[in-house]
């Protein structure tokens, strides 16, 4: 599979996908030339939205739990040595979608995070569709540094 080959080349252990547009939920094994990955995915009947999380073996054997919240939000719980980590894959509604849809996602996200013990580490991967506005340009030694500041979170 093309994605697994790219993950192998870049030496990526965990990768969150958004806007997968798959029609179901599931788990499958995906192999590249040298590496094996496990893909946990989440979709809906209309093949809209959707997301997934690739985890490289042998880390994939340490997945303790999977939770699908809705077609835009899911997480896996992964054991890492002496601790656990919750990895979210999130796909926020785009500009132009209804405020209700945006509010529903953020409410579900907030409600879900509030149930996770503070002792757990949380990693959020996704397309949160935030808008950024350039605020400052600095020039020195032929390098340009762009500083970005959040303008609006959908």
C-alpha cells in the first residue's frame, strides 16, 4: 500500500489520517516492503469524513483500546513502557459547515477528553481546520521566519 511505503521511508511509527471517506469501521494489517502496520479506521455509510490511525508493528500489539466517538473523531489507547497514551485522530468541519456541526464536534471532543484520567498522556493528530493569520515577518541572515498566530478555531 502506498501510504505504508511512505511511512516506512519516513520512519513514522504512528500516523493519523483524516477525510478517509471509507464506508465502515475496522482494523486491518497493511504491509510495506520491510515494515508491518496496523490500521484502525472509522467511517460512515455515506462515505463522508472518516479518519484512521496507522501504528507500526510491534507497537500495534500494545494497543489496549479503541474508541470511535463519531465519523470525525476516534482514539486508541497505547501502552508505552510504564505508561499509556491516548492518541486522537480528529477531523474538524471545514469553513462553510454549520456552526452546529462545529459545536457538536468540539463538545464531543471536550466531553471525551474530560473522561480521561490526568495521569494519561494525550496526543492529538488531525485536521482541526483552524485558520491562521500571518502576524510578523522577520528577516536575518538570508532566512525568513514566519510567525503564525491562531486567528480562529472552528
